[in-house]
């Protein structure tokens, strides 16, 4: 499995982008599709992301505001 996590710059823009293997939903895009180009994570749009973490089979975003269900 391979995926990448990217935060756009300048920080005011704040978009969180991902690409790579989507198996198990690890890209956070509500599907298991592979992405060959960086794609914005819609659930994090307009959220102030405080911290990002990524591992071999997961990603995590800590936001200042709660996410919608």
C-alpha cells in the first residue's frame, strides 16, 4: 500500500490533499478508489486542520471544529 498526504500552501488555503492506493478507505475519500493525482478531502474543506498524521495504513486529521456526520 502506498499513499501520500499533502497540505496545500499557503497555510491560509488549508486544503488537505491525498493520492495513492485507496484500499480500505485509507485516503479518507469515502471510497476505495486509487488516486493517481492529488485529490482534496471534501470532509476537511473549510475546517481548520490543527495536526495531520499518517502511517502505513491510516491517516488522521485533528481539526479545531467538529466534522459533520
